[in-house]
């Protein structure tokens, strides 16, 4: 349930169980490889047509935001707690 009683539709991306490429410090030490992994993840995210990605992982949130920024993507990335707060906003 979204804010103001609107419904939120869940759209699972292809290869949802695939890593975003951050992998803790992996993206710091192997950024080029991590970026290529992230490019595939971001393409899957964008292919859903979703306006918002919700994840409980702060590292994924950061890394996916980086990938979206490089592609000038418009998908908003929220932590699960942020999503719940938005959904429950008055």
C-alpha cells in the first residue's frame, strides 16, 4: 500500500539474485569489473520500467545509484525503511 491509499506494484527484475557488483570492498579494489557487473544490474532494473528500486542493502543502494547516475537514469533507489516511511507518510 502506497501513500494516500495508492497501490504499489511489485516488478521483479531479471536475474534479481545477481550481485550489483559492490561486494563490500570489491568495488573499491576492482572498480572496473564491479562497474561492468553493475551495468548489467542497472540494465535489468531499468528494463522493469519501475520508478523506484527498494533494497535493504546500503552497499547496493550506493552502487546502483552510481550506475544509474553514469547512465543518467531516473529510477529512484530507496532503502526498505525509507520506502516504508514514504508509504506511511501523512
